[in-house]
């Protein structure tokens, strides 16, 4: 593998879906942050490498856009426990995934060949080396909290943990991913354009009459299903739940698939390594890109 000195990382996204954030590292009781000298690696294809250098940002992906469909969700044991108290315990956690964002690294002293195949364009991409301390430094400049934690790998069938803290649920994965030795940065419950409160949606003086809407809806349903007894249905609660679902869907529509955090590539990147299967011209191209983007 060939090394190139000094550059950066991140991931591309649709042009209309990003927003810049300024974040500050903070400790969290559910996060186990490695020592500052711990070595980190991030693997990517060449286009993402160029994007990082050109934009000088780190990309934070929305949790529900990650490759593991179980990210941030209940384990089987937790679902069974919470099902005794709620008919749909998974809904809250499913929706929360779209409001939380992560940036992922691997903690290891040396390159890991399996990661080249999984995330480094089949060994033809780029890996960058950094440390926990450097990550803290480049995101330390402002008011949004950012958490850094090792990922805990658990038995997804038997594990029954704390479901009261969402940040804690975003720093665990099924034990089938243990080879990744992941460290991730987390931004919790952050959206660029908060959806307005219901009272702000309706024109002043135009109160929403839940009772009337409920009567109309249940009356219409009774016409379609004459054999059903809708007298026992809590129509007002039904309308409130529908309004809440509409608000969530609108908020989700307005939430980007990720966000960028401005960084100093020269501080973050200690080494750039070209993949073991890359041809020699990729090494030369990487050197040219590094030079033109102004990294040492």
C-alpha cells in the first residue's frame, strides 16, 4: 500500500439535502470515548476522498440511511419486554432514527484488510489515519454537542439494555459487526428546520376541532363498515394521532439525509493510504489532488 501525506475524508450526498453544522465534543454517560492517542481509520472510494478535500468537511449520515437496518432499534429481548406495556413499542425508535446523525471510523493501530473490501472500493480506494484527539480538535469550535464513542457489540436476540437513552442505542450494533471495531461521532436529535408546532400551522383564530373531525371520520367509516361498532372508538385520540403522524412525515421530508461539519484537514489527517489493489496512477492522482486542495 502506498501512503500520501496529509489530507481528509467524508461522503458525498444529493446537493439539495445537506446543511453545515458546527459542533463541539461533549462527554456522555452512555458513550465510551477512547483515549486521545487511539488510532482511527476511515475507508472510502476515491470520489469521497476528493469530496472531503474539496469541501473540507466531515459527512454525518442520518441513522436510518446507514447500511444496517437494525441501527438504533430495539433488540428482540427489548421489544418483547416493551410490548407488554405498549402495542407498538418500535414506532418511537424507528422515527427517532431519522433525527440522529453519525460519522463512522475504525479503531485499530494498522489497516484492516476486510475494511478495504467493505468500504474501500474493494481495495482500490483510499484510507485516512487520524486519532481521537485530532477528531476532538477539529469539531471543538462551537455550540452543537457531538459525542464520540466506541460501538458496543451485543447479541441482538438476548441483549436487554437501557432504552431510555437514544444516544446509548446509537452506539451499539449486532455482534456480527464486531470486526469493524467502530468508533462513531453522534449528533443527537438535530434538524436544520424544526417543524412548526401545530398551533403555528393553523391561522390565528382557526382552532382545530378534533371532536368534529372525529365525528365526520367515524361517520364516514360507519357507512363503509355498517357491521362495525365505532361507538367505542376514541375518535379524538384517533385524530390527534393522525395529526402527530402528519407532523412527523412533514418533518422527515424536511430533514436532510445528512450534514457536513467543517474541519481542518491538516489537523485531522495524519496519513493517506492508497488501497492495496489500486493501480499506480491512482497513487499519482491522489498526490495531485492533495497538492491542489492545499493540504500538506
